[in-house]
C-alpha cells in the first residue's frame, strides 16, 4: 500500500483473530490519501493482492477522515468500500 511520492493523511490497520470454524486470521488496512484532484480511500486485505481504491471529489479532509475512521471501526470489508461510501456520502468515483 505504501507508494513513493504519495501523501497519506491517515492509515488504520485492523487485525482479526483466527476463530476456528468462523474466520481466519487477517489484517485489513484502511488509508486516506491525497491525490492530484481528489482524496482517495484505499482498503486492502493482507492476504490479497487486490487493493480497493475510491476517489472522493468534493469532500473536505476532516469529513473524509471521519469516514475513514468509520470504515475502520465498523470493519467494513474492502470489497464493500465503494458501496458504503456511495451510501454515506454519494461522492465516490
């Protein structure tokens, strides 16, 4: 997730325990990055090569930071990030 020349405004990592029969151990990273024309939300599972990225136009950094904290605290799955952002603020691109 780290990229040279990118400005990360916030990064959260959530660890999930191995619970036999229920879930595997996992880590999900949530990040907010400032892009050229928009803020970008990123989410990635440690076990996956796929990173989910959503650009957000028209949101200020303070509100975007609260959204990122919401994603982290509610353990939103990376695959669900675009839909949740759309539902919450209708600004995801």
